[in-house]
């Protein structure tokens, strides 16, 4: 049996399905004409809520379109949907800003009107599932309107905050006994609601059941033991893949406590039908597959809090805030991450101080010792040690951080959360850092009534900077890290990203021991770089970014000769001009090199 390959959507259909309706002109008109403050507040709240509703409706449509694209094997559509979704929120806010600024220039400064309108909005959204999302939208709009001023707008959910979600609400449970029979897995797969034929459902169910049985082995399973398989009522779609996620629970047995393993069933839709490609049962492997360094998944279940909670339970090494981003809820992720940073500070009483490792020449990075995050600002001018002759400026660097946020990071670049006009209490900062941030020459930080206001603030997950890791790791771990560094550089290249600052200190090692790039001021599109072979003459003046792969090893500045050798032995091609030129040709031809997002050994068929 062959799946249909007809494309379900012409580009114009997609455009229509993802088009945000224009803001409500009649309401805007009524707002501009009214001079009654109560009316204005009520109408302003309605204008914004109606724009949010337009946004939300389209953003909810995208996961079902992604599902349809997966079912029809329309990979072009999948990529277009991801691109469309990431820009939707900002587009919708941007639509409102010009008419509001033109029609009511006084709005920006009218604190009373905002307070009244906010009360109206909160009353209108009370009881709605997505009330906190609507409130985040309200704050984002306000932030955009006051963008030209030093006026911080809170990043919290305030009165629209929801109580902590429980994952139970979105889980389907199958109660069975060990060993888990293929028929049980078959039922779960068939019940996933995918409208495409399976290539070999029975065969896949048998292979998946065997993989699960092997994964349960370390938990001391006993035949006949009651077991609960919990699967999220949601499909997750990304690129060419889809997955089902959940967990398997074994009850307290007297001689054994309750035991549980996560479960991810990775699906592909090949030209001869749906297949189970892999089964993952290890939290670190799930984290790899769900990495925020990859494109987002589109989840068909709208209950984003419960989904984020489930992901957090399955991958507890990654903070809750970032779980929202990997299912595409970046703005809620932003709110959740800021809330977490403030809660971390409350809990630990630690202060923000300069991040461990080499001090940046372009960024000032800071963190609290037990925080999961690093915060950064970009300096207006680099320090004297800056390596390059020319600095493109603060805005150009921020654009690079934003570009990396928007692309498919190919599993090799940390995501960036970029806040604007954000206020943090001065008591959160260690005195040295406070002095550094407020010193002359940093125009993007100011002190306002006991708080620091940041024009921009970049937040990333905290890694161990590679030089620190190599300095303390066991020899095998250090070797694995430098080999992984080469994979990271290759994946960056596959995403058309080249870091012209080759230095290994721009990379960090995660808690699951993967290496990622985290410093983006020196990144360039690989396709713009001029690759020079080892024997090309040096010293001639040429415009643009030049790269001589034979300089790579030296550029990495890894001191230990054994580690340099390990890198060279694992990735000899990275030192060859041909490798880079071939990659450039592939990228220019529009070929997207494949990025693996789970270990090959987890695939059910070799
Ligand atoms: N995500 C992160 N996790 C852990 N540490 C980090 C992270 N980001 C930055 N750091 C720390 O902060 C330092 C400075 O950050 P970053 O490399 O971004 O600054 P930079 O000024 O761009 O650096 P350079 O001078 O190499 O251009 C790093 O060397 C590292 O020690």
C-alpha cells in the first residue's frame, strides 16, 4: 500500500489558512473617537483581545495542518508551517502598533487608561484556558508601544496566572500486565489517529514491544505484574517526523517501589507507509529529541500547560520554562523562564554575578550559582581584547542572536530568549557586577528606583563552558566532548551557520553531555564565507569572511595535545577545504542535510 503523495495545500491555501485577520477597524475607530475614559478602556481591551483571538485561532490551526502535512508527506509544507508559526505572534502585535500610535498618541503615557483597560481585559478573559496567554499578548503590545522609552513592562502572568497544571488531564492510560504484548502497542499506534496507512503495523508493534521489554529489564519486571502505559493525547509533529510520548509505570510491588520509564515512539511516514522508526525510553535521549536547539514540535493538544508539565516530568533535567518553547509557545516560555529566574533568586537568596569562564569581549554574562540560566547583555562597544578589526555594533549582534532563535538550530546551537525593557531589582546583583553594568559606556542598562532596567536581556540555558569542562572532566569524558564539538560544528554548518571565531570557549557542554554553540556575535552564513585551501597564499587583502580549514585546530585553542589529536582523528574532514565547499554547494542547491535527533541504536530497523 502506498500513501498519497498529493499535496494537500497550494501555497495560496497555506497563506489563507495562516493569514491573521486585520485588526477590527470599527473598534479602532470607536476607540479613537471616544473621549470617555471608561469607554476607551473597554474598547481598548476589546481591540487587543480581538487581535489576540485572531492570532490564537491561526496558531491553533497550525498543528492540525502539520499533522495533515505529515500524513500527506508534504515536507515543503511542514517547513513553511514552522516558519509561518514563529513569526505569527510578532506580526499580530505589529499590526496593532501603528493604528494605536497614530490614532491615540497619548495612549503610551496614559497609565490610568492602561490600568483600567487591563482590568477590563482581565474580566473578559477570566475563566478562559488561554487567559495567561492573552495577558502575555497584552504585555507584549504594551512593551512594543513604549519601545522608545525606558519603561519596563512586567513579564509575569499577574492575575491571569494559572495554578500549576497536572499532566494527568492529558494522558490516556492503558492498564495491562507484563510482558507488554504487541497487541497492546498495536492498539496504541492504531489509536493515534493518523490518517495514513501503516507499512507493517503488526511488525512494528512487535519490534516496539520488544524494545520496551528490553528497556524495562533493569526495573526487575515480573511476568503478570500490573503495568500502566500513559500516552499523551497529542501528536507531536516536526520536519519529517512525528512522535507519541508518555511513560510506562510499574506499581509498588512490596519488594520494589513504584517504577516508571519515559516513552517516545518516533514515527516516520515513508513512501510505502507509516513506520515506527525508534523507541526511546531514556530521559536524556528524550531531551535530545525534544531539544530546544531543534525546530519546535507542533502539538495537536491545545493544553499547553499540561503538555509542558508532562515534558518536564519526562525530562526533569531541563527547566519547566524551556519546555514551553519546544512546543512552540515561546512567549509563554519567556514568561515562565523569567518567573523561574525570580523564584530561583527568592529560594536560594543567591546574587547574580559574572558567569564562570572567560569573560566576554562583546557580552557581559551573569548567573546565580544554582540557576539553570545565564543572562547576557551585549556591550555597546567591545573591550580592548576584541579579536576582530571591525565591530558591527550592538544591533547587528542582537540580530544574530535573534536569527539563531528563528532558525532550525540543528541540535547544535542554544536557543536565545531575548527580553526587552526588563526590570530586575538591584538587590539581585553582586556589587562588582552592578558596577560593571552601570559603568560608563553601557548605554543599554540604567538604574531606576532601586531596579536595573535592561534595554535587552538575552537568556540562555546554562552550560559548562567547554574550557572549564575539559579542565575537570575524566579523560574519556573530555575526549567525548571534543569529538562532540566536531559534530556540533558540522551541524552548525548544515544549518548554514559558521562561527568565524573558532575558539572552543564559545561552546558549552550540557547536563546530558552534548556540546552546543552559545556565542553568536561572530556567526556568519556559511554560504557567504570564502573557503581557502592550505596552500592558498596568505597576506593578500580580500574582502569578506575568509576561512582556511587548515587553521581550524589551532583556532579551537584546545591546549591538551591528546584532545587535539582526538578531534583531528574523529573529524579529519573539518580541516579540509573540500568538506566546507561541498557543504556550501549543498546549501546553495537548497539541500537540507539530515540532522539525527536520536541515537541510531534506538532505531528499530538498521
Ligand atoms: N549559555 C551559557 N552557559 C554558560 N556560560 C555561558 C553561557 N553563555 C556565556 N557564558 C559564559 O560567559 C562568557 C562570555 O559569554 P560570551 O561567549 O557569549 O561572550 P562574548 O563577549 O561574545 O565572548 P567573545 O569575547 O568570545 O566574543 C563565556 O566565556 C562563558 O564563560
